[in-house]
C-alpha cells in the first residue's frame, strides 16, 4: 500500500524513527567489537535501518526488524521495552507498507486495474 496524506506521513515517521534507532544502536554497538556474531547482527541492523530510511523493500525489511527485535528480547537485553517496541514497529511496517514517500512507491507505485 502506498497511502498519501496523513497516513503516508505517519508511515514516513515510523520508518524514520525505526531507522534512526537501528542505525544509531548498530553503529554504537559495532565500535570496538571483535566478536563476529555481534558484528553480523549489528551490520544487518544498520542495513535494515538504511533500507527503512529510504523505503526500499519495506515489507521484507519490516519482517527482518521484527525478527531482530524478538531475537534481542530472547537473547536477554536490559532494554527489553525498546526491543519489543522496535519489533512491533517492524511488524507494523511489514503489514502496512512504506507509504507514498518511498523508493518502493516510485518503483512499484499504485496500479490501476480496469475491469471491462
């Protein structure tokens, strides 16, 4: 879906907020890290944040963000509320789509089907 108006702006706000958290936390957790599993997880988080920010492959990236949030909760984080909220936002973006201000909207756009 590619809603415009207030719903489209709300989806843009959700994408920006989730992307900011993913990118900021990913970069902060990568600094001085030598464990390959943490590096891989944070790299996926940063990439997901960038994709959300520009609105590319939003449904797929939303599912990835939800999985990252659930994984963070399961692995035992002291920031459980933030991880649950990020997982919920990722799931919501996966279900609702990117909105009209996204690369997805430019690539796939609204399709009109004329039925004779």
